[in-house]
């Protein structure tokens, strides 16, 4: 069975991140919007501040994608905290 190949505008996307960048026409620093597991509370607040500033400068699908990443990452963290409690 052949794997499915994804193309956007004639260019093959090899990873989900490449697909997103090709589809939106913009490179988005995904970690800026989702964070990392080892970030401190202070680093998280600084990162979220920067992400919100960047969201204001983005438009259309890129802004929607960045916003969705932030909300999904936050919901995932809350579920993890509740499960650990």
C-alpha cells in the first residue's frame, strides 16, 4: 500500500508543519503558540504575551491557526493538571 502524499500548490508537504506552512503561506513558530513542557511560569507568561502580539499582526487563516494552537495547548495542560491532582 502506498502512503498518501500531500501537495499544496504543486509542492509536496513531508510533515504536518510543512503542510501548514504551505497551506497558510506563512511560517508559524508552533512552539511560540503551544509552549514546551519544561517552561517556567514566568517564561510561559512572556511567551503568551509575544504570541498575542504576533496574532494581532497575522491575518486570515494564519491568525486562526495560531489562536487554535494556543487554545488547544491550554486545554491539554488543564486536563493534564486535573488528571495529576
